[in-house]
C-alpha cells in the first residue's frame, strides 16, 4: 500500500507541475491507485494459480480436483493435528487444496515448488457443506468441513470474478461441495 501511495503522490506532483488543479489530480490519483491495486491483486492471484497448476501436475495421475482457498480465521489451528510440516506460519492467506484418493491436502510455499503442509484423510471427514465462513473480521461464503474429531474447518474457495481473486458464487460452492462429498463417499 505504501508503494501505491508513493506512486500516487508522484503522479499528483507531476500533474501539479503541469498546472492541473485538484479537480483533475484527485480523480486521476484515485483511479491510478485503484488500477495499481487491481493489478497487484491480479499478480498475487497469478502466483496462486501457478501453484494450483504445479499441484495439479503432481496429483493429476489421481482422480481428483484442485482449487485455491483463502485462509479463514481458525484454519491454522484446525490443521495442526494433520500437519506434515510443523511450521504453521507457512500457510499463507492464499493456498491450494488438492482433493484426491488420499484426502484433502493443503499446499503452500512457492508456486514452482509447492509444499504439502497438511493432509486430512477422507476417513476423518464427516461432512462437507456450503456455509458462512469467518475471514479476519468479516464473513463470506465458503465450505464447512466437519471432522470426526468434532473440529470444523472453514474453507474460502477463490477463483471467480476479476483476476480470479473473488470467492466462489453460491452455484459454484454448491457444485464444489457436491463434488467433494461424492469423493468422500467414494473413498471412505
């Protein structure tokens, strides 16, 4: 954000040097900041999409699917019993989930060399259903994954809208929930 502010300040100074007043500088600055924000968000999601592709390349021999998810409020703690990597900080805001015969695998790390952070076998998954999920101080549509331990994971699938950075629509969530539930029934 500091970079966006600095770029907007430079653009405003250049316009002021050319004799433009605040009536032009403020709207142009706001549009510039918004455009740079959208481009930055797009670049961030492109990295996530590249990681999705890298994960798919690793699991494509198995029947399954891969999707991106945003981290929800309590996800790190809920995944701790299933951790493959003991660094809970490695689960970034945007991560990849693969759903294969082994269960739900959560991937993070660099796009070219993603790392499996946690694996939840299907036998531990009781139910998957769409619902509201908590993200920091707000809520959004997502998926609830009920586990045999009584714990409930909240996933926030991403990949729709402008730069594929927005949550799934209700229709897409229902479809994903049905696909995951079918996999759970088939592989348990």
